[in-house]
């Protein structure tokens, strides 16, 4: 049985889109997991009384963090998303950070969603 050319083209386009999405997702994960912002976020979360109260002492961070960074008028902003496993529970954590020129990173907001 032969597949018509039209369906082959659609299949190639769909496969191309899937491969593109995978490459972008993997690239973003590698970029975030190797960033200064992620390392600072992990240190902050490890000592966060709010997070420790929710899930207990931090045991492990997820293997696939995500998020993004951006610059605007000299200031930098980062959103780090990761899973964190504690002694009592596991949670998805979103941490918003900002940094003004010549300052250190500040941790603006933390969102904890137990899993």
C-alpha cells in the first residue's frame, strides 16, 4: 500500500515540529540547569522556611528544571521552575528572582504546589 505524497508531507511536518519542540525543551533545560540563577535558587530553596514547612527538609531537586531569564533596562529577571523532594512531600516550585545593575539577586516570590 502506497501512502499519498500529501500525507507524507504532513507526516514530515508533524515530525519536524515534534523534533523542534524536543530540541528547544532539552536546550532550555540544559541552559537553566547550568545557570548561575539556578544554583542561587537551589541555595535559597534549601534554606527557605516556607518550603521546609510545606515539604520537610530538602532531599533532592528535580532533574529537569525549566524557566527563563530576561534583561530589561539593565535589570535582570529570572523564573526558575523545578520539583523539590522533601522528607514529608514533593512539590513543584516556581521562584521569581530579580537583579538590578550592580546589585545581588533578590528572591521576589515563591510559589509552592504540592504533588
